[in-house]
C-alpha cells in the first residue's frame, strides 16, 4: 500500500514497475495453510503435464520456434533462474487462490491471486516426421497478482485508533472501498497500480515427465 501511495499515477491495465521483492514463497506465502494446501495439491496433481498444460507448452515452444518442421534437434527450453517477470509470458498452467472468510494478512495484501507454473527441460525430434519429444525436468511456481483499486469492492471497516479492520462490524471503524482510493488518487496526483510477483519456487523432478507433440 505504501508503494501504491508513493507511486506516480498508473491505472490498470497500464501498470507501473512490478514489485518482485516483497512477496516470498517459502517465508510468507506458504506459511498460510490455505495457500500451502493449494500449492501442495498442484504439485501432487502435476498440473504441468495435464492436457491443458500440454497444449500451452506446445504454443510456447512454437512461439520460441523450437518446433520447426523437417528439423531434428535436441535443445533446452526454459530458464527458471531468470527474473520472474520475464518468465511470466511462458507460464503453462495456474491455480487460483480465492479470499477466505477470515481477514488475514494474505487477504489484506493480495485478495484473490494465482499460482503460475513455468517449466524447463528439453525438446527433440522423436524419429518421426513432425513429432517432437518434450522432456520436463524442472518446475517453477510463483504468485502473480495485480495491486489496484479498480471496480467496486468493499474493503471493510478500518479503525485508525487501534489499527484494526473488520469486514462485518460497522461500529469498529470507517467503511472503506476501492472508490476511496480512486478519490485519493484524483485529489493527490499519486497512486500507481502495479503487478506483484513472488520469487519462483523451483522443484527438480527426479524422473522427467515426457510427452509428444505432433
């Protein structure tokens, strides 16, 4: 919120510089049980190799010109050490984490957000014309969110006397909504919407996942 107040005016979908340092997967995101449940389930389900993910992987490899007819090669793809915002165009699946009924730090900071999945591995010809072997060796998961105050959303009753917030008790403070932030932006010429990314939590697969693209 301090970043939003201090930034020059940007209104989504025109965002300012992304925040890539505030949200950390291991030390913050996954300390919330409801986030850990969603993360553990997407790992258990191996959502990087289901049918929707395979279609996205094929699109990503074609965009990178790694699926070229009549060419036989063995090339790497994906580099999970790169800055997260540069990898974001290549995510191949995601899971949404919605807000809970209890107001906690995660609800206040992020609201609804997504876990995005990126991969690295190798692609090669399979010995048949226009059939390619894709080998996934490493998986990365990160949080992506938009920090903005667009749309109609009630943000609770805020009490600056004791720094408390309630979503239900109208006697516990002043009602605050997205409109209040937009009004402040209009009056002060500050208030910049921005993207939020966590770091990439990387998992090396002990046994690579393999599938074929025609």
